[in-house]
C-alpha cells in the first residue's frame, strides 16, 4: 500500500440526494452512507455496487458501523440494524436528535444529544436509556477519548467540556474551554490531545476559522495551533498514523498533516462540482471517502495502481446481500379458484386472531368430564332412573378426582421468572363495592424460597422510583411512620443533617432516621429495610420501660396497630426532640425569627417544626381569676364531639377543620381549690395561640379507637370528611384570631382491618417534589411495606368503609414551607473520622491491631478503590413451620447482625493495607457466633473482654456511609448480601463484585471465593475460619487479575476454562493426599515434594506464580502478572504456594 493517495472514479448513489453521513465497515468490504431523504444504504467494493437499503425515520445525521450492526439516527429516533437490514432495536427519544458519539472500545454506552437540550447514554446492545440529564447548551459533537474515562462534548456556543459517563449531571467545569467564538465544526482526539475546528466572526459574518486548535486533555491547556490554507470543515484522524490528521474543506481540498511536524503536508484537490457534505476514512487508512451534495461519493485510494484492496484492508466477513423477494404466484382466476391460494400478507402487528391465553374464557364445565368406559356401560343396571355398575379390576385405583387448574404458588421469586407467564394486569384495579379492600391495601408478606429472601421478586410489587421497606424484621410495624417522616421534607433535612454531627448517643432514633432517609434517596425504587432503626426502637423501648411499643411478632385479631403506632408516634417525636437538641447552639429555622443568643436560645429543631407553643388560660368559675400557664406540645390528639344537641339546640361542629381546631385549642374543665378565693371551684381551661405562631408542620394523632369516632371519617353522600387543605385560626384574648393559616395534607398512616386476616398499617404520602421528576400522573403514593403504587388524591381522602382506619396525619403550612431556613444546619460529614482509631475495648491487644487509619492525604475521592468484607453473628434463629406432608415453610429468616467489617486500600503505595478493621459492639443477646463462618468467638464483642478493636455500630455505619457518599468503588465477593445485612444501599455503579466478574450466565453457577482464590491466585483461604481481611484482600487480587486479562482480551476464554476445569473438583479446592480433614485444603508446596495431585490439576493451576516470590510472600502489585491458566510444560503436578499469611 502506497503512502500517497490518488483519486478513483466517483461512486453514484442510488438517489441524487446529498450524502449526509459516511462510515466504513470495520469487518466487511462495505461503505455505508446516509442521505437527506432518510435512508441508509450499503455500497460494496470500490465499484459502488448497491446493496442493503432501509429508512431510519428522518434525515440521517450520522452513521456508525460496528462489528455486528449499523447505528444511525434520523429525526427523533435512533436505532441499530443488522448488516442485512434487519432492525435490532429502535428508540424514539421524543426530541430531535443532534448527534451521537463514537463507540468506546470496551463499553456499550453511546452518548446522544438532543435539541431540548439533553445528554443521554444509550445501551448500544438494546437501545435502553441508561442515563438522562439536561445539558447546558445544544451539544453538536460528542467524542469518546482514548482513555475511556470521560468523553468530550462541543456545543453550539463554541465551548468544549469533559463529561464523566458515570454521572452525566457532573461535568468537569474546571476543564471546560471556549475553543471557537461562533460554534464548532468538528472535533477529533488522539492519545492525550484534542483537536478542534470551528467558526469565528469576521466583519459581523460567521467565517471558518483557518486554524486547527490543539488542547492537552489532561489540563485543557491550549497548544500551538496548526494553520490551514482554507477554512476547514471536516477533521478526521488517520487510523494507522496516531499523530496525523486529514483536514477537509467544503470545496474539496484535503490536507494531511502530522501534528508533530506541521511543516510536512500533503495536499489533494478533489474533482467536485458541489460542496463536500461528509467525510470518512477506512480502518486501515487505505481509502478516504467524501460525499457531496449531488449524491456522489469521491474516493482517494492508497492502493497501488491497478491493484484491488478491500475497504477494510483484508478479506473479512462475507457481504450480506439483501434477500430477493419471491415472485408472486401466477394465479388464473376462475369461479372455483379458492381464496386461500392468495396466501397471508406480510404484517408487523399482532393479528386479531392471535389471541393470548388471557382472553380464553374459563368455564366450570371445561375441561369436559371423561367419558364413562365401555366396560362400565356394558355391566350397568338401571333402577328407578338411577344407573349403577361394578367397577372392573382394570379400572380400580384413584377415583372421584376432578380436574382442576394448577395451583398458584404464594410467593413470586426471581429464580422462577423465566418459567412463569404473568397474566395479571399491570394497571391497578379497584373494586366498586366499598366493603371490599382494594388490592393495593391488602397485606403483603415475603415468601422464602430455597435461595433465601434475596430471591423474592420485590420488583413485582413496586414499579415506581420510590423504595418500599421490608417486613420480616421485628418492629417493622414502624415502616409507615418512617415513610411519613422521610417524605416530610423538613424532618428529612433535619435527620440527614443530624448524621453529619458528632452525636453522643449510641442508640439514636434521629441518626437511624437520617441513615434510612439517605438509603431511600439513593435506592430509587429498590427495596430497602429499616433493620437498624427497628432494632434501636426495641432497645430504647426497653430502656424507657415502654414495652407496649415492642412488636414480638405474635399477631392476633385483638392487636390494634392503630393505637400502637400512635403511641410510638408520640414516643418517636419526643426522642427526636431530645436527640436533636444541641442547646444552646440550636440554629433558628423559622423565618423572621430573631437571631438566637445566650439570653434567648432557639429550641430544638424538631420543636421549631412541630412544637405548638401555647398558653393555657385557666379561669376560676367562682372568683373569675385568670391564671396563665406555658404549654408546649408536639402533637395534636383529635377530640371528637358527642353526637347530640346542646341545651340551646345547636348541634356540635362535626367537620374536620372544626374538630382539628377544637382539639388544638382543647377546652377542658376540672375541679380544684382556687389559690385566689381559697374555694373548691370548677375551672375552665383553654389554650391560647396566635395563628402566625402555629407550627410549620402539624402532626396529628387521629385517636379513632371505636366505631363512634370512626363514623366521623366515613364518606357521606360522595363527600369526604378529610380535605386536602385545612384553614385554621388561633385564639387570643378570648377571641378568634382574625388571621388564618392554611395547612396542606402531606402524609397519613392508616390501619387496614381485614375480616379474614390480621390488621396492618400503610402509609399514604404526597411525594413532592420527587413525583414531579418521576412523571407520575398523581403525586400520591401508597406505601404498603414493600408494595408501592401511585394513587389519586380522591382515593387517599376517601374512607369508604370500616376497613380503613386513620391513625397519624401530617400537615404542612403552605405560607411558610418555602421560607424555612436550613442553611445553618451542618450538611457534610467530617471525613477525618476515617483518620481516627475508634475503640471502646478495655483490654485491646496491640499485637492484634491489623489496620492503619488513613492519613489526611489519603482521604477518599470519587472513584477511589477499596476492598471490603464483613462477618456476621446470628441474633435470632430461623423460624420454620413443618407441615404434615414433610415440607417446610420459613416463617421468619434468621436475623444476622454485623460483627466485623474490614476495609482495605485498593490502590496507592499502601495497596491492600486495611484502614478499617472493627469488631462491632452489640448489647443484644447473640444466639450463635457462627464461628466457623465468621471467626467471631465468645467475648470478642464484649468491651470488657475483647482483645480486638471494638467500635459501636453507629460509628462503623458512619464510616461506611462516608465512603459511599465519597464515591468510593467497593470491591468484594458477594457484596449484595453483606450490604443488605449492614443495612446500607450502595449504588450499583459503585460496586465491583467478583462473584459477578467470574460468572458465566449460561452455567447458572456462581463460584465461591475460596475456590477462585485457590484456582486463580494459588492461595488457600478460609482453612480454619473466615477472616474478613483475608477475604477482602483475595477479592482485590481477583479484580486485579480480571483487569489484566480484560486488557489482554483473554478473560472470556480463561473463564470458560475455569468452569470446565472446576467441574472436575466440584468447584471446591481438592484435599491433598495424606490429609485427614475434609473441610480444609492445605496449600501445596511450590515444589513437587508433596504427593502429586491428579494430572488434571495441572490443566488449570500449573505455574501460577513466579517462584522467585518464595513461600508465603505474594506482593499485591504482582497480582496481575501471573497467568491463572496453564502454561504447558511447567510444574505439571506441582502444588501451589502456601497461604499469604501463615496461620
């Protein structure tokens, strides 16, 4: 192939339309083109033989040919088509598309921009939208850089920005630069350099900039530009020359320049009669293609004169020619010609005759009963119209069996998804009868398969972006009140702020509420569990002798959760007020409040939000003496009027605003001795409070404890008792306050009473502003534990029958909610908590300290790699029901608690060194230490006897929360279950799980860490018990091996060999000869001194590690160096090295 180019005869396209896009096929001899008429066409070889042609739905803006498909966009849609023209996927984004990026080499995420403006990431394999964020301007060019850690965008204003594909909302604002004044024409990159061409302004007219500007991507610094003799319009990198660019003008002048030597140029002038509209260079740089506005394709070839060279430079995949349609049959019509000879037409929609099984009506008489056998009929006798016969021997067996439909299983499990056809409608259905409980209100329970609770299909019950809470936890009856607190934004902000402070309480409900709020925010529809919150409820209830708040799991028909949740509501608010009080340093949240000082400090934040600061006006009926008494309360208990006329004939007010106001002012009477007149007299008491002093959030206990009070709430004549807004007036100086305030209903907890099941609680929440972002039709949602569903406001306010009983209500004051000042609240957690060694063990042994806290310069940043593993102990045994047929059903799974967590540095000079290795102090009774699997023994979690670093659970949780918020990447093995028990949600893009890295879906088996470490790393772990540092380090090493093999392009092949060889050992490390133990697999020696293992072992494990490392020494930075599959002829029967730590 020559180093210079010569022009070939132009190719004429199938339509005289401007060529808007060109792309060379990387594996076939095809040049793909897109036209302004909205078609993509394949031209084969330099002769331009026309091939596949198909429409894409609008003007083709860009065409990208990959190994397996052709991606193109037109109008509002983007899709991928096979080389034969068959559509693989098509996504309509709803907005006009501007452009899309090139394909990254080891990712399937394609960046797309629209005129909205928006920036999206699409899955190149399925077309699914992975991320979607608004853009600062219309992005005209998108380009992945060679480093693959970010991509570049250019907008219509001439700005260039760097974007992180993991978080589109975050662009590297410090790394943005305005390259051209009046827009950008094209961008290109190579190595660490970015090249741009664009437009400037000359005498007020947009004019092509005659310079190719160069920027260093590492710091976005401008480098000396490259001059171009004419205004460049297209910029393309020459593939086989890393520093060479092809600059093309609209007039057809092609300049090839080496950026390292700008004085060496090649110039070619195309013989064109119109403007150049598109440019492409083949993968081997053997051809350059230029499309013009007349529909011609001009070619520059580097092939020798008279020789033929395929577009892709080699004989690749054969060309997929379009199928020739079969000719229509020649039918001679006569009077007897059957209509069926016409045949079925082509169709792309489901025919009406193709009914699903859901439309087939069921019948009590289907299937029909079996026919009576002839042997019975022949011996039948009739007496008084009744026939009877003896049953022949050959028919004896099971009798009186009627055919029935297959029984549905109670639980829905992810493991059985592929084998089950869901015929239930996705849209909710509500029964017309008021006494029938709608489906979304009915009690839902978690079923347990052999794979545990992780196999339960929570996604079936929640198709929203709002997360529900699981129920298989003690005290999980508090789930609805947790959801109410979470979606009451002022309380959520207080709780989230509190977790950033140095809270002195080991058991703090405000801390746990903040942790749950953060988890629910991050989960975006994934089910969560408030296990730490529920555990703290039990601990504090016992400490304060509030045993009635503890749910022992013994449900009965007499248990009234409505009364129980209202008692807990009062207990919770009192605890939040106490725990969040930093007197006298409480920040002022209310607008127009005087600044707090030492003489008038602000009350606790929760008191500022919920507190009703009123005065009790007490009047003696004898001497009319008036006494005032300060009264502060956080809740309003509704008091209902007696349904009878008063003496003057007026009926009591029974509407909800009146009942709420009377309950707030609370007129009462009592008898006592007056201090003024010294007489035993009757006293009248009533609260006095101004309207403007009413709290921003009004918490109400409904106090519906009998049928009489519940009748107030029932719908009457299609009118609801509860309204979405309530107007309240205060009471001062014995008169109603002329001013009024309006409250809006934000959340409610109701009890659902079923006739054939135990009662339960649900939360009805107005999720604003989250509902606006989710584009749901209504902002109201029902949270029935892990079932979450959108509802209408009328359904929320309606109380159609006795099955729906109100318990707790939350109102928000409209005129003040936007003016609350949370700026004085702390909002960032102190990162130096990772630099301190926290320990409460009295007798800690310094020899057992295995971790080294982080230095200040090691504090984590986004993308920091860390390895993690945790160990657990059992706090409650599994509850199982054994049935008479021998089967068993798990009623409640075993409850595990965090006992030890280890976090290791994943990179840097101290790679593999732990910076967290904490044992967790617990005050609960441990029923099983699970020593074989956890390594935890009796006394290890006791501050008086533990020899290890012992830390309270909340401190450890804060450290992990800080690591998640810092954007760290967690590496481990089986992390989903660990995070579930720890009760923390980690976004999936921050988790690298080696159980998924080393997994083949078609094998349907996940490999244990012990086997992977034995096979891949030639190490033996978990020989006696589990060690979290050892397990985390092994996972980190496995990840490093994965990175190297992925870079070499051999990981998939090696993984297939791993599964093939692992089957011979049943995916367990074999026991060497002469070893008596069955559970441990001692690490073989590096030489052949021990008894040789079977010859097959060498297939997967020969010569894993360099022998120079020596026994027991395995540097982590060498983890990616050795191959973890056999090298022929080396150490065919040798055992592996000893474990990295001598145990």
